[in-house]
């Protein structure tokens, strides 16, 4: 089944509801630092390029990029994550302030470093190196207690009800089994869908959530720890993950080969394949964040899994044509649909 089975008017209807949708993003928030420059020579000290720096940029990364994507699409978003008591944590707080995000979603842990990923990009598009500073250990019991307390307060006291929850898991120790279980409990009671972008090799902790969006590598690790090769093995992985972990849907992203949706339909499983929409691929950084962001907004707007996957696929095609942890705007998405669906 392909995109042509959803009319563009229906896609516009879903996208135009984004401003009425409220998303809670829970996950590993990071600071992304980009250093842009030009390379014109090799260092005399070692066989490495010398980058003449032109500019530097700071953006929210990790689950913060999911938050940024939702905000750029006019969705309402609350972001909960842990930062260290350091300069980088303060910079994340400043970025929250610039975006008018609730800073009480940032939980300060004195025992951790704020996660920072620094990328050096030269001659417009070529990433030369990335270096990371981060803490990967699980939260302490006290910090779990604090996180659960804040999450419970969010569900009980938000002015506008939450339409969808995203677990943006980069496996840095914030989304512990206890916290994930509490989120599932809160959402089960209020019947709020949970979208998961996984990094854990075993999907057991995510069991019973609504939809999970692994890439091929993540799906293969969770399914059989072997590379997924060919359509038959892909379907086996999708069906297996759906059944074993009681998801309502599994969306496996396949890079330049598009994405495949597996969803329960009574006693049966429906499969939908969506070819890539990318024209030029400059940088896949954050493409998964865009997929989960758009998917959650669509589900919050009461779209079906198939409708949400189609629109997410279109958004991913836009963002991989940009450099850095890029986002897509509502206008870009609508313009692509107008161009793609000529009547």
C-alpha cells in the first residue's frame, strides 16, 4: 500500500490540527554543538585536516531535538529530562527559555554530566569528527523518585490534557525500567498513546506501549541479533516484535529504503511499505527524531497509524536534505504534499 491511498486534503486536515495537540516528551536530553568551517590544508603535526572555524551553533539534542521538532511544527510540548549542575546544563536551560518551554521539566542531577555532542562540519556538508561528553549510568533511586514525582504532577495538573507521550530513549540511563513502568501506568489510566524511539537492545522494558520506531539495526538486535536482509526477514522481525512485546504497531525505518509499518488488525497483522521521499541525503542526524515527532503529533490529532506513518515519511525526506540536527516546519511539509500530490 502506498501514500496515494491517503488524500492530500486528509493530510492537510491532520497537519492543521497540530497546534491543538499537546505532547509530553520524556527522554535523554542533550546539548548539540556544531562547529562549521573550511578545510584547506593538512596539519604538519599529524595527518589530520585543519578546520578554520567560521561559526558555532548550539541546539537541543537527543530528546531535545524531538522537542524542537514538535515546537517547529506548532505543536504544544512539555519536555522532561535530566541535566547536570554544569555550564552545559545552564545552556540547555537557556535554550528552553528561548523556546518558551517549561524549565521545571529539567531535573538537575549533581552526580551527572550534561550530555554534549560536538560535531565538526567542514566545507558545508562533511562531518569530520564527533566527540561526546556524557554520563551513561542509570539514575539513582532518589533521582528516580524525583522524576516520578514530577511526571505524576504533570499528568494531574496540566492545564491542557496530554494527547500523546514520547519515550525518546538514547540509553543514557534516564529512562530506567521503573520510570518507563510508571509512564505506562499513568498512560494506561488516561488512555494516552505512547510512542517509543528505542535504543535499548532488548525491547522488554517498552512492552505494551502503543508504537515503537526502531531502525533496521535496532530491530535486528531486538529480534534475533542478526542483520535483517530481505523482505521475508523484515516481515518476520516486524511480526515477531509486534507479538512478543504486545505493541499495537511497529514502524521499522530503513534509511534510504523508506520504512515499513506493521500493525494489529484484530487477529491479523497489516503491513504497509513506504518508499523514501528523500531527494538528496546530506545528513541523517536526527531523522529518527523527526519521524517520532511527526508520528506523535499525527496520532495526537487522531490519525491512523498508516496516515501518521505516511506524513512522518514525508517529513523525514525533508530533514535528511539538511545539515545538522535539523527540523521540518509545517509550511515545508504542506508544500511538499502540494508538490507530491498534484491533481
